[in-house]
C-alpha cells in the first residue's frame, strides 16, 4: 500500500507525555509548597486518565475535564481550590515539557520529504502547539488538528471527517493514522475507515473490537509498512 498522508498522534507517539506530566505536576506542587507523594501522583494520573477516557466517549466536555480535575484531586486532600486557576498553572508547566520519544524528530524530518504529515491530537490547542514548536517538530507538518479547535475528538468519526475536509485532495485509502492509544487513535481510525499503526512499545494486549492494521514497537518500524519509496532513511 502506498500511503501519502500520515496522521500522527502527538503524546506518547512523538513526544514523551509521561515525562512532561511528571515535570508539570512537580512544579505545580512546588508552587503550592506541597509535597507530591507517589500516592497523590498515582491517584491524579488514574483519575485524569479516566476523565480523558470519558471525554473520548463524549461523556464530558474538554472544559469539564480541565476545570474539574484539580478540584477533584485536592478535594481528596481536604482542600477547596480554584480548579480552573490551578489547571491554568499546570498547563503552563505542561507546555514546557517537550521531550521527544526516541528518535522521533529524525524520523519525522525524513518522512516529511516523502509524504504529507499532519498531527491529530486531543487536548488543549495552546499547549500542543507550544510543545510542537519547542520540540522543533512544527515545521514538518502541513497542519495541526487539535480537538479543542475541531469541536470533535478522537475517536469520533466526525473528528476525522473534519480532518479529511481540510486536507487538500484527501484520499482515505492513502491515509494512515499512527498513534499509541487503542481507544483514541486506533478506534478512531476504525470508525473513520482508515488504516492505522498502533505504536505499542510495552506489548499491551489488544482490546475487543479495536483492530489496528499494523502494530510496531518503535517508529523506525514504520518504514517497511510505508513501502520501498520510503526506505531510504535520512
């Protein structure tokens, strides 16, 4: 199959979200003169993951997730806080986290010479643009599609319809979604009738009714999938 349109997820596909999240939480708690214990961090990450999963399923709005998560966290610590204000501070620190995953910049720089690259990401637009810019990835992409701007989110088929309408001469059979999340990226590709690559470095189990077209452990393994014209690596 010759793919000419590559739709890349951002967090934990190109950028190390876990590292950025850890850094942002540490800075937020330091600002509050509080200690971020492993127990608090684990609770926050579990709760935050659940909130974003509810967002993916359309149960919550993005604003409900971002405005409510720190209010919920600190309520468990017996503190009444301004949730939206804390979230704004947290996202300020999160924008500073732009650690690359592996050799993703080299691969993106190379692929940008051989195909049209786009970012497809859920999240907050300002945060995602800043992290892409600081990671020096932004120039390689033809466009960035953030759920906040589209009005839809992965895995909704409407999200990918929005993307397809804004990509010149989009051909679904020549498009490939590349991401780490089964429930967001791969399910979204399934819903939209697009081929997909599941980036699965930790050898997680497949979920019922979600079918990636391909599975890789590292982004370098994209090259055999993309075909002969891509195999001359930079």
